[in-house]
C-alpha cells in the first residue's frame, strides 16, 4: 500500500487525491472548502465522511424547518395583507428578510456557475507563499 511508508513521517501536506483507502491511511485532518466556507474535520477520510453526512442531515432538517416557516409566512402575507390593510409591519419586514435568506441559500447551491450555467470566474481563494513538491523538486 502506498500510504504505509508515509505513516511515520511528520509534517504537513495538502493532498487532492481520489483513492479513499490511501486517504484513510495517511490523513489525520481534512480541510474542506464547501459553498464558500472553510471547515476542518479531525480524523481520517472515513471519519470525515461520517461527520459530513451528519452535518448535511442537520443542515437538511434546518432547511426543511426554514422552508416550512417561510411558506407559512408567504401564505399569511397573501391572505392577511391586502393593500392598505396590513398592520403588522414587523412581520412583513421579517418575511422580507426570510426571502433574502432563502434566495441566498438557493443561489449558494449553484457554486461555480450562475443561474444560466455559465462559470462565474470569481476568485475562490488567494494563496501566498504556498509551494508543493517532492524532496527538493518544486
């Protein structure tokens, strides 16, 4: 196995690799850039997958609750707020904030392209003084 000789080494390496068994044997921390957020996971790749699945499930539950509340508020504003009759301005402002939050979340799901499917060509990360290589070769 390719990962076994590296287990005794100390230091840091940034690795983009697709062999899960190799990552399980070598990695002890995984750093992820997902939807513009940088997250750190302690452990090997299997631990990362378990923690990520748990995080996504929690996020899905939160999104379902948010969407249910948002739908109820949309129904309320259509029924209760006819022009000139809406008295609860705080609730209207809260609904406007919910709409903005939901729009940002829905737009955030399309990382890397706009709604037409074209690349955004935005800087994702800017790194300074970063090198990579093997031994003395860079």
